[in-house]
C-alpha cells in the first residue's frame, strides 16, 4: 500500500466554503484537491493500492481509500465537493472514531500528531523535503507513507514530529515542486521500482 499525508495548514474545517472559490475563500483547498487527484488518477483508471490523508488545520483528517472510492473525478471541484460533504458530517466524527462520509472517504477528529502515529503503524514514514537526500539513492520500502506540506513549509512543531516519526527525509530533484507534482514524481519512482524497472 502506498500512502500520502498532506498537511493543509489553511484548510477549512467547516463546510461553509463555496465550491466556486476553493483557491481563495477555502484556504487553498485547491492545492489539497490536486494532491488527492495526483495520488489516485491514472489515465482512465484509479489506483486502488493508495491511501491518502488530508490533515485539515491540525483539526480533522479526511482519509481516501483507493479500493473503495466512488464519485472521484479528475477535477478539483468534484474533489472539493467530497471534502465539503465530509465536513458537513463532522458531527458524526466523535472523538477519534471516524465516520464514512461517502464511499471510500472517511472523516475523523485527528490532528497531525495522531495521524502521523497511525501512519507509522501502517508503513514506513518518509518526509518529502528539499533538504533531504536524493530519492534515487534510497530503496523503495514495501509500504511507504510520504508526508508533504501544502503551499506552506512545515511548522517547527511538525518538523519535530517528523524527526520522531519519519525514517528518512528525501528530495525529489534539484528544484522545489508543487505538492501535487511531487506526488506524481513519487508515483513514478514507485512504479519503476526506484527508476530501475520499466
């Protein structure tokens, strides 16, 4: 299983945003939606071996499961609609118990620390960071969990959490990439067994 955790620092935690303004009034939700799409979409197919978590303002976590997803389309607006639908049902997420808000989409009241801890039980946590070692010099783990940030840098608290959770810090190339592009590069790295098999 491949996993991605994307931290949305300015992301909405209530379903009051407009789908017509996800790049402004919704705290750059467009960035997170592009990350979800990069995590799952192939040409005319969806990756079923992927789990993606969006951590919204360290308050809620939305988990997407590739094997179960329905109604996910390759546009930001429809992905944002799934996020808004999840937040409309946030009262059903009690404590750390999550609620399924649509097929393959789950909402929980988990912040960054709890989400990292859960992911560490499921696989090898890897931080994506411009100061990491080149990814081509690393061996792809069996169950990688890649952690990346939205358009903001990791906070000092998040950096400390990652130092205690992640097994390594890697960079994807000499230039800084958008978060969704970084996910696409990681998918290719895993698809090709670390760029060794095509």
